[in-house]
C-alpha cells in the first residue's frame, strides 16, 4: 500500500510537469526557426530594397492558433510580410508574429530607443542605425488565457521569453 501511495504521489507531481514540458517543446523549434527566417529576410530587405531601413509587419495570423494556421494563406499576402517574403518554416504556424521597425542616428528623425513590450529587456537608450524587433505570441495551453510571448531584436539576438510554461 505504501509503495502504491508513493507512486501515486510521484505520478501526480511528474505527469503534469512532463505534459507541460512536452507542450512547450513543440513550440520551441517553430519560434526559433521563424525568428531566424524573419531576421534573415529583414536583413535582405534592408540591403536590397529598404535603403538601409527595416520593414515593419503587422501581427499575423490575427491570433495564435494552437492547432496551427497555414502561413501562406494567412500572411503571405499581408502588407509587410509579402514585401519581406517570409517562408514559413513549418506547414502550420501556431504562434503569431509581428515586426516593429525603426531607425536612429543621423538618417532618422527620432533618435529614441524603441519601446519594446513590457516585461522584456529594454533597448539601449540610443541605437546607431536602423533597428527591428520581432514578437511572437503563443497560446501554449490552448485555453485562450495567458499567452506566452517571445522577443528577438536586431540589437540583441538572444531570444527572450515571458510567461513560458504558464
């Protein structure tokens, strides 16, 4: 009886953690790959068409889709996304992606730091040139509640996360 009780207690603790970790890990490859793809496409745009500036792109798809949304159908024709020609890294995209872009320094009218979303590390007070940051929003528990958010920027390519695993 004691052994059964111990196993039951361990199962009650381990199984929810294992389920949550498994759910989170299915999002990690998508987010990392999309951040890389978007960053590369932003750099190409800046060099080839943007005259030294990055391009902003509105949140797409409109809301996170835990079952996955077809990026090509939802986003490739949306202004901004169609210009930077992002190719989805998965056939179904579960998170939304948004790009904010701007510039600083001599070629721009405002030399203020970009306003990153709350909870993430702030940008430097001034930047020497054009900048962008990408925000991914994911409904990792598929309940429409607290969303996990991820951020990567041109001034700090380390991926930041917020509410991950909540």
